[in-house]
């Protein structure tokens, strides 16, 4: 619990800093690049931690994580430039930004949509041995493949989000639902199972950048708390997806049943995202465009 407390604050503030360090039109790519650290951690860190835990015990893994955290703190203090707080920002303004309807819908989309990823990822190690037919020694490889998929998704999400934010979000959630439906069938063939693991990581992580940019843009006058809350939403998705996936397994539906639960969650997230998009196109409201700016969209034609 203590180790998880800084997560939302770090990625929330980090996304805001990354977006402010680059010119307009490249904010999503900057945020996606920062998120690449998370994907590399899944390629190297998660499998390495699993291997370390298997041979030296879980305490050794925590000690290594603590050392990495200290190194990261020193690197941040030394390398990240100071960005002054904007004069109009204060705590009350940040809290009020969370009341924005589009921000709330964005957070809700993250909770539902990304829960579909964690419904499977939480049990991926067990699926590797129980459903795919691999040995325990292959778990590290499967986790690394998932991380590679996440990296590919992050690399694709940045430019796509800068070009078309909401279509990228809709497409990634729809693709996630399709991958999760196919996953239980592909798991019966080893090579197909490995391909689906990569695809799951890719389409799942493609949702993160557009969701992050959406929340930051809609709370653009007070983005820090909204940005951090988005990662809290991802963490709720982590907990909720893992719980629902566990319920499906406990009910006797099989080791791959969390994938179908995840598909339902992804579709629910897509429904919320589309609803938010429709509401955002109503007369007199602003819409998100490339580069993270908001413009006024007038639907009424002057009578004269």
C-alpha cells in the first residue's frame, strides 16, 4: 500500500511536465514517451522481479525496487528542469476541475476500459501454465512479450493521439474488446497465445495516452490533480479487473474466462467514451483537437 501511494501523483505530475516541455502538436507524443518507462519496466522489470522472487524470495525483490527508487529520485532532481507553477493555479481550482463532466466521464472510461486489461494480466502467469500449456520457466518470457506489446502500443498511441484524440481512444477500446474475445480460443494454440499476449499489451496500452490527454485538456486550467486522478482511475481498474477476473475463475468458468469478463468491461468503457464524445459535440461546447488545444465549435447558422 505504501509503495503504491506515490504512483498516481508521479505519473500525473510527470504527464503535465512532459506536455509542457514540448511545443503544441507534440504533447501526446511527449506523454507517450514518458509512459514508455512503464512499458520498459514491464519488459525488463516485471520478468526480472519474477525471476528474482523465484530464486531469492520476495524480500530481495522489494530491496531492489527500493534501490531503483532512490536512483530515480536522484535522476529526477538532477535532470528534470524546474517548471514554475502558473499564477492562476491553486488547490481549489484543481478540485473544481474534477467536477467537469468530460473529466468525470474520462475517468470513468479509464476505470471500465482498462479493467479489461487487468482482468487478464492479473492472472497471466497462471494462464501461461494452466491454459496455454507452458512450463513455469516460460512465465518470464510471456510477461516480457506483454511488455513488448505495451511498448508498441505506446509508440503508436502518441502520434495517433496528436492527430485524432477521440478516434484513437475509440479504436483502441474496440480493438481491446476484440482481442479479449479471441484470447480464450487462441490460448489453446501456443504460438497463437503468444501473439495474443503481445496484441493485448499493445491495444490495452494504446488507451492510456488518449485518456491522459483527454483529461488534461478538459481540465487545462488545472490539470495536475485531474491528471493524477486519471492514474488513480487506472489503479481502480487494476483492482476491479483483478477482482472480477478472480470471481470468474472461482466460479469455475476456466482460467481464460477473465478475458471474456475483460471484453465486457472494454465494451462498457467504449460506450462511456462514445457518450462523452457525443455530449462534447453539442452546440456551444468545446472539442479536443490535435495538439491538445480546445476550439469553439459552432453548430448554429446565423439567420442573417
